């Protein structure tokens, strides 16, 4: 038996007037996933426990079978592990976004134009981070370059308990009421203000402006945390697992869980990612000896944050045609029985352009057995938010999904 999670980050949504009252999942042409739904268990699951913010960190931990109540220590430490940072127990880490702010003179008067600085390239971002390191690195703190706009700050003997707002939560809004607050709030804010002055006329930004792109004209800190520890996935579930993702956060969870990180050329974390390449890499890993692969696709989430309905629908359709269909075809051809879980980690509604804590629709398919109504619910005609609700199946704790996937 082989096991797969197909995780469409932020794929769930709310009904949209421009789609005739449908959600992107309902509007998307996804014949392969909908066909699976007819003989699968379909329902709703709460992946973000009460009291937690609806971040991809908490939600992906849940879907991967870990209870955030017992293992969550913050988002940025998970990313730091993926980057290769060797953390001390006394270190505090923060996510460092390169962002685009409006050009008012006072930092407090600026507006969050783009939390990703126009999806800045990794090469451009690395040049900017290396430049900032010359001004910021000290015995107290160190900057580390990551991928695209996602980077990391490590503070030695730091403090936690700050109020730090994710920049994707305030797109198009003035930053004044969302600036860092807490024990080291002024320290972080001073670095952010200094970065704006330093980056303003950097050659990378001048070139981006000339090319009609958004400049990365400030850093933005959020997602603080301390060194985490996860139970080994193989020991926990008895399965040899691998992770496929373009996102440091998800790779970091996989590394801490002792899973194999499977790199895919052309994996970008957006709608131009190599969908087919992810499916092919998963098939190769599964047929090569792994029992389980977690395939994470960031594209629907990024489109949700950007308010991009068309590309969110496109991303869902690509997941259907180039991932789900390809996986099923390959495993059937190899004569392998398999179980597949399809779900988002959390919704990222176009209307609000950020994450929400609503329960997500899930689909659990077994190639060798019909699971319709297996949990006492009705059969679903399709896979979407309404169909999942109508079955009456509800899972309160997201981390129980993995146990259901492995149950036979």
C-alpha cells in the first residue's frame, strides 16, 4: 500500500459574486478529483485548533499528523531548519519578508503594497539580504537568506511574546497600527526603518523599478519562535515518508520529522510551478521504496493573498490534471494499491486575501475499496466546500487525518 497527501495550500474559499456564488473549488474544472469523490470519504476537518492563528505552520503540522498543542513553537524556526540554520535553545527566530511599502517619508505613514515585493527572485533577494547583513549582523542577531521574499532573522538570547503581524494580513492597509510591539519591539522596528533607508536606492531596486517591477524596499519581521522538536514520522506512524514542496516552512517540518526532502526542478511556490514534476517525483519516490509522500503546492494560497481569482482556479485545475490524474495513472499502471488524501491546510479566501480558521474540505480515497459514507456520512457528488458539508462528516482535530489515511 502507498499513501499520498495532495495538499493544495489555501485552496478552500468563500462563495464569490464574480463566480455566480461559487467558490474557486466549485468553479474549477477538476474531473479527476470529482470522480474520486464519488467513491471516497468526503467531509470537513478543523486543521487550526481553537486559540491558534490560522497559519500554514499550524495547519500543515496538523495535516501531517502532529498536534500543534504539543509541538508548535512558532513558524520561523521551521523555516530556519530548512535553510540549514543550526539553532541554539536560547535563539529566537523571526521570518523576515522583503516587502514593498508605499513611499511616504515617515515609516509609520506607509502602506503595505506587496508582502512579497512582486515575488522577487531568489537571486535578487539574496543580493539584498547579503547587503543588509553587512549593516545588521552582530553578536546579537544574524540575517539568513532564504527563497524569494522569505528570509530569516536569528536573535541570540532573544525574547518572545511580541505582537508581530504577518504582512500578507495587511495588504493594501497602512502599517501604523501593525508595527512590532513587545519587549524587543523597538529593536525590530528600528531595523525595519533602517532597512527602508538602506534599500531605497540599491541597484537591485533601481533595476526593478526601471523594469516596471515592485522594489523590495523594506524588511518586515513576524512569526517569532524557538527551536522546535518533532517526533520522528517513521517511528510515529511506521511509514517511510518524503516531502515535496517549494516552501521552506513545509520542508522544515519534514526535516524535523526525519522525512526525505525531495527537490523538484522548477518548483516555485506559485501558479507557474512544475506541477507535473512534483507528481513524477512523488511517483518515483513511492515506486522506489517510500511508503508515503506529502505533496505541498503553495499556488492557490499565493493567488488567494493576491486576490487573483483566475489563477487560483487555474492552480486547482493544474493540481487536478497534472498531479492527481498523473499520480492515479502511474500507481494504477504499477499495480500499486494506494490511499490518497486531498485537502487544503486552511482556506485563503479571495475576499479577505488572508488565512481563516474555517474547517477545510477533505477527500480520502482508497483505490481498492469504496469509502463513501465510511464515517456515517452521505456520498459526495464532487469535491468542494458545500459537498463536504453536506455529507455530515466532521473531524474536530486535524492531526487525526493522518491516522485515517493510514487506517486499513
